[in-house]
């Protein structure tokens, strides 16, 4: 998991996002394994009161948004799901801000 978290930190630090497919290819796990790991990371981030790093991932056909599973997990974690675009924008902004300040 350390490699995945390092890659997400690099993305946040440079203000970038990545498709899940590109992230999987760069890290080597199967897509299903990556999805499960990102969902676990979301729960860890939420429990620690941090923005969820999985927000940096984009679905291949999601117009810059994460895949539907991201929103299902976000809702289960208590994130406001009423405006998916705003949710992702807020999570990404917090990640980018935290990366610059820390």
C-alpha cells in the first residue's frame, strides 16, 4: 500500500489526478485489487478526518470524476453526496492544499 499512497501524494502535490486504469498500470495490481485498496484507503482517510485520497482518481468515462463506487463508499462514510461534482472538488481542493502546506 505504501507505493500507492506515495503515488497519490505525488499527484496531490502536483495538483493532478489520474485515471484508475493508469494508476493500476503504474502500480501493477489488477483493477479489482486497486478498487478494493482505494475503498479501504477512503475508510482510513475518513476515520482520520482527512480528505479522501481516492478523489484523485478519475473514471475512464467519468468526465473527470471518480467511478460510481467512489460515491457509494463516500456516502457510506457520511460524505455529502447531494452534489457529486462539489464533493469531488472539495476533496481534491483539500488534498492539494494539504500537500502544499505539509
